[in-house]
């Protein structure tokens, strides 16, 4: 069986919320000014009430609105593939499967939450959404979704990606969004960064600060984000629910689930429905591997503690693995993975030994992306090339051990807008950027003095 396709009737009817199943209660969000636990009213200036309720919900299952499911049907359910040609290219006894999210209108997994967020904002009378984007995948998704619901969308795009990926900007503008390279002179946050570094390449943390500030200062606007927080991970679980059903149809169950991690929503979306089986004891031996860039090694080299989710410190303080909110990653091509923190629920699972984190330099990852493209045809975005590097390691381990482990990974987006990155790799111009420990130490020194109990 090369690919497994589900019918529209198989589209999940509910999102899976992992919070009640976690091995320990997640730490509360803290107010950035008082350092006290955050309540729903504190989030009201930037989020609609339905999103706030989902963010704090302890319900295991949350119904997907019919209007959202109807839009999902444009591209969902998405296919699951058996990567037999990749298996041969890797000379492995492992069986490799991948869940492909690149067939959505925006070319990635991001519309799964963009559509839901646009729907809830429109239901509550919001007229305008602000957001950040790194590589442009999230900004594209929100531009697409906002247009479906008649919402104005303003995107703060990390400057290095704005320059590297002009066609992502053009795609957002095609769907009606307004795009600014961040840091900008439109916000106090942006002006503060530019005063210190006029040539700042930007970061997701900076762009978040600008988008939050913009939304909080206008009555008609709310903020929308594409990763890290609970409700975003919740919406992405349609991926793993479909994959779980598709794996059943193959007769296999994954021994290891692999994905790339920046803020965590893509990997959580695939992994959490399988993690539920491990947490319940039904599948206690399933392994989970989160792959991140060596240039932004949040899970592998960051500290676990409270930190701001954004550079200016205008948003909530959350407990997570962090490189420090002032950390500005080097300009690698995997722009969607250039974030200083990670989803709190995912970080908690890493701390409890339920998820293993690995970090890779970008040349190793592009080598695997090219091998995959030549074997399977699909051109991966730079972000999931990190997952492919972990897949190659697991495939080699299977060959050496003589086992036929089942590997499932997420191919969360296509690389059609990333040809300059492939061009640089194929021409031998792609750099592996070393991250000195001193840079991490300096950024971590500036963490807020919040309780960690």
C-alpha cells in the first residue's frame, strides 16, 4: 500500500486536548507585570473568549464547529504515505511512513488552526487580526483563513525571512494581507529593537511583540498565533487523529514518531494522539523524537523555566525550555524553527522523558531533504528536513540492529518557496552556524525572576 486516503466522512469531529492526560499539571501562565497566575480576563485584550476557554480547558475532547470542518474538507483528510523508495535509498529494514500536510492551500499544516482561529474571531465580531510569521507559512495560512471570514490580516514577518522568501510575502498579499518586515518602526517594540540594532535580522520573539502590541492598542483587533500555546496544538491534532486511523488501515503501529519542532504545534499535532496511547498504558513503548536546528537548540540546550514568550515581554510568561527571550537566532533557512521557546506541554513531556530531543545542523538536514526528494518526489520545506535527519538516524539504527521498526514522521510542508535555500545547498554555499554557549548564557541571564515550583 503506497498511500492511505480517508474519506471526508473520516474527518475528525473533535480536537484532542492532551492537558488532562499529562504526567503532571502544567505550570500556570503568569502575568508579565505582576508575575501572578494569569486569568481569562488578562487574555481578553488579545484573544476572543472562545479561544481563551480552549486555552484553559481541561476537557479531553473539544467539538470542531461544522463551519470549520466544512473548510477543512478543502484539503483534509490528508494522505499518509509508505516511503518505500526512501527505505531503499537508506538501505534499511525499517518501515517508514509519512503524513503529508503540504497539500493545503497554504502548503503546510498551519491552516488547521488558522481556520479555527479566524472562525472564532469572526463569530465574536472581530474585524482585524494581527500576527507574526517566520518563514511565512503561518502568515500565509492566516491570510488565507482571514479572507474566508472577511477579516483584515496584518502580518509582522521576521525580516530575514521577508528578504529570503519574497514569494511568501506575495502569497500573503494575494490573499489580502498586509505584510511588514519585523522589526518595524510601527510599534514601540520594533522601534526599541531598531534603536539597538538597525540591521537586526529579526526573530519570532520580536515579531510576536509587535503583533501583540498592535492588537492590544486597537479595539477592532485581536492577536492570532501559529504555535506554542495550548489551543493551537489542540487544533493541530486532526493530523495525528487521521494518521492513527490510517496506520490502523496499514496494519502497522509506529514504534517511533518523529517531527520537527520550532514552537511545537506541527509535532504535537501528529504526536499527541499517539502519545495518548502511551500515557494511557495502551502503547507504553512508543518513542517520540523532536528534531530541532542546532542553531536554535531550545529543547537540547535551553533551560527549563519561566520566560516571556516574546522579546519585549508584553505577552504572558510561560514555563518552557528557553534560550532566553532576547536570544536572536542566526539566519538559518528553517525560519519556522527560529523561536527561543517551545510549547509548554511539549516541554513538560521532554522533562518527563517521554519525548527525546535532537538538534541538527542545516547541511545535514538539507542532505536528507534532497535524498527524500530524489526518492519520493516531494520537496520538503527546510523545517521538516530536520525530521528527515532523525528518520535517517533511526533507519540506520534499524539496519544495524536488524529490526524492522515502524517509523512515522510528519512532512509538514512543501519547499516550493524555499528554492533559494536548496540552490545554496546544492552550490555548496550553505553554512552550518555554530552557536557559542556564551550567547545562550547571556540571553538566559535575562529571564524573568519568576517562581519555578
